[in-house]
């Protein structure tokens, strides 16, 4: 459950400082695709920025629409390579997981953490809505394994939520026969990105549960009334049985290693734990 005081969840994907107010809430207005979406063969393409949203003080959520790859499709969990030229004209490339579900294709969204001095992340925010960006993709094998187990668990650290959110939204949209649980660890309350959409999904779908935990020790109780501490403690407390479960983890390497070790201690077999470090 969320620990945000007064139900203060963010407006779009997170804190919701919106530069372009189109598509404030993810909806099902996009064309429907089959339940087993196959990704397009990777290729280079250009896409136009249709929306840019500040998800937190350090994270941007940007929506793109391909202009020369109209049949672009992807599997939930995959990523694209984004290419931006620097001042000297050199191409700088970085991989970003797609944060939107496949049924929204060919449009897609990225969750980009801004790193000061980053050759891509620190410059993408200066590309205006309507501007063009070059991509290559989709790539990646961090996708949902079929057939699904009785329970599908997701463990996210910070912006590692991006590919997991895509997977969760896809499972809910396709009405997959699996119980879905998200364990989400972040440092500050404003780092609870996708908060409003996540909270809405928990209200509408009884098979979707969320457990959040805050790692900062300096946040005042008036700002956060939920769990605090490392995700491993939450995993040990909530997961009662290792059977009929698959787990997908994304976040920093240390976060993944600790989560994976905890899950093994609980009894989950390694072949049921899938990871994507960033």
C-alpha cells in the first residue's frame, strides 16, 4: 500500500509537473493487439516527442511516436537505444526500458533519470515537444515467461519500475490469469513514480497488490506514513510460500543481488527469478 499522506499520489506517472497535458492517464484508447504480442525486428527509426512530464525532480517521462516505423511493436519489458548528438556532433547512445504497455504501440513512453553531465539523460530534456529523436530497437529478453505461474511478482528499485510497469499494465490489460504483486522501493516520497496509475489499478483489480517502502531516514512522518527500510524485509514478511511464483526484478545491481538472495532464502528456485540491472 502507498504511504503518501492525504492520498497525495502524483498526477501522471509520478509527481505530474506536466509540460504537455495530453494523455494524463494511461487509457485503453489505443488499438488493441493480441494477448501474445510479438516484437518488431529491431531497426533504426525516428520518433517525435508528443509529451514530456516531470515524474520527480530527477526523472522525466517522455512519450514518443515513430514517424517512419508505423508498425513498431514490442514485448513488455524490452528496451530501445536512444541516440542524441552532443555539441561536437558525436552520437551518444543509451538504453532505456519501455515504460508503457504494448497495446499503446506504436507510441511508447520512456522513464529517464537525469544524471548531471550525462551525455544523453542531461540533454533529452532540452528536446522540445514536437522534436525528433533517433532510436534503434526494440531489444531485450527480459520479458514475461509463458505460461504464467499462479503468482507473478515484481520487485522494483527506483526507476527500475519502468519495464516492470509495462509488464504489469500488460497483464492487467490482457486480463491474464495470474495474481500480480509489486514490491517497490524508492528513496523519497516523490520517487514513487507512476503512483496515481498504480493506485488506480489496485482499486480496480482485486488480483493486483502493491507494497512500497521508503529508504530515506530523514523524511518526516507527515510526508510518509508507510513502510520504511530495505525491500528484503518486506519480501521476507509478505512472501509466505515459494511455490507457483515467478519474480521479475529491476534496479541497481546491489538492489538486485540483495533481492535475489532474499528470494532464494525464501525458497524460490533460481530459474523462476528474472533480473534486469541498470
